[in-house]
C-alpha cells in the first residue's frame, strides 16, 4: 500500500507561513499592532492579492453632539462625522543570503531552514527601524533629513501635541531653539512629565484616543522611550513609591501586557534603538524623543506578507534564499486645514523631547 505524500511544491508555502508566524511572535511592537482603528499600529491588508500601490486609511473623529431626547426630532439633526483619510504607498523590500553548507543546499527546505534565523532577525530589525523612523518623521520625511523650515512648519501645526522637556514654556515656536531649552537636570522624563504628556493628548484638538489593552476595560496610552530616558523615569521618587504600594496582581497584569512601567494610564515601553540627538539640548545636553501614542499612531499598508524565494548561482554550485515583502509603514497624519493634506497634524502621537545623558 502506498502512503500519500504532500506535494513538494507545498513545502515552500508551509515554510513561508511558519516564518511569518514566528516573525510576528517575536516582533517587539507586536503587542501594539492590529487591524482595527483602535490599534496603535494599524495594519491594513486590503491590497492583499489585489493590484495597486497605495492603501487609504480612514480617520474618524469623536462624535460630540448632545443627545436628542424625548419626543424631539432626530431627523435633520444628525451629526456629521468628522472624517479624514491618509494614504500609504507600498513598495517591495527584500534581503537574501547564500548558504555555504553544501549538504544543507541539496533541497529547498533545509536551505530555507538554515537561513531562517538570520533572515527573520533582519526582517524584525528592519520593520522595527521603520516604525521608529515613522514615529519621528516630519510630515513623511525622516527627522534627520528634514530641514529647519520643515521642522518649524511641523511644530507650528502640531503645537498642541509637542512637548520639550518638563514645561510647555520650553516651546519657543522654533524647533531648534525649543530643543535647545531641554537641559540635563530639569528636563528628565519624570512621572509629572508623563502625566503632562497625557493631558496634552487628552486636550489636543482633536484629542488623541487612548486604546484598550489585552481585553481590559482600562484605557491606555503607550510611551516608547530610550533606555537612558527610562533610567531617569525609574529613578523618580513618585514612581518608586507607587511601585512599592501597587498590588502584585496589578504588577502581573502590567508585565503580561508588555509595559515596562505602568503609571497614570500610560504603559512606558523601553525601545533599545530609539535615537539620541547628541548635543542638541541646553549646554550640549543629549536629547531623546519620547513618543506617547494612542490609536492609529502608525499605519502599515501590507500588500504581501514576508515570503521566501530561492536562487541558484554559478552553474548550480551555490544556492541562496531571500525574503521579501511589499508594504509601507508611516506615521499617520491628517490635514487640519481645508483639505486632507493642508496643515498636517500627527494623528495619534504626542512627541516629547527629554534629556538622555550618558551613564557616568
């Protein structure tokens, strides 16, 4: 009796599926990614299997009308939903390796397996770097590449959602001089500064919506910070006292949800690769951004998930394997002027700049 065997053509697809599952499971931003408008990093796969090079994200503002009560007429008094849109273009990204071990190159599956750890690590780092770059971007331009004019225009449009150090008074209206007001003593990230960023998010126009984490009824903002900024926050006496008094169960919930610090409805998450702007602060102080994020802070337009391809070189003597994706990752903005692209505001991010002094 002959045993039924899977067709060999199915095995690369099985590898791709496993690769993508493992990639997602180890992604450092995974707890904050999802497909709904309530996600901090919203994934849109509407182009999956379709033609096109752009995805449109719908941005809906909060309804504010008073209720029509009793026998009063609702018809004709409906509230118009304030809506905007944001378009993310997609492009192909890929990387590959050649596997030198000839024994593992005899079949496609061992070849892919041999290359999987390195390619997966590269894909995770690549997407992590893109998310961090998106959070700091100036209307679609990388922060480091944006000139003074672009930064000042961004600051003018986002004045209700930017904080320099611990005081709103540090904002002069000019980006470079505002950053230069951040000093190494008074402008460390503290619990007071965190709560100030939260109040900024709640009072911005329109306000930045918090999200629900892990099916809980509590609503949170997520703050992404550099390890040096996290160091200063953890040294804050108010935080250390709160940590001593918090219940063990609450601590377990915090750890389960992936937050390094849980304070005042904010989960503060340490990100190793956050940038540090050397010498940008007062008296040459180093400064690092803090991104306090709510719903739809970043969008990922995903046309094709990560998948693999193999190639033979040098008359069959060498073989390689590559991974590729077609997607786009950008900070979501909306036009606060007459059109979607006029006077752009960051939709779901309060950007702070705080001291990041190197360890002595």
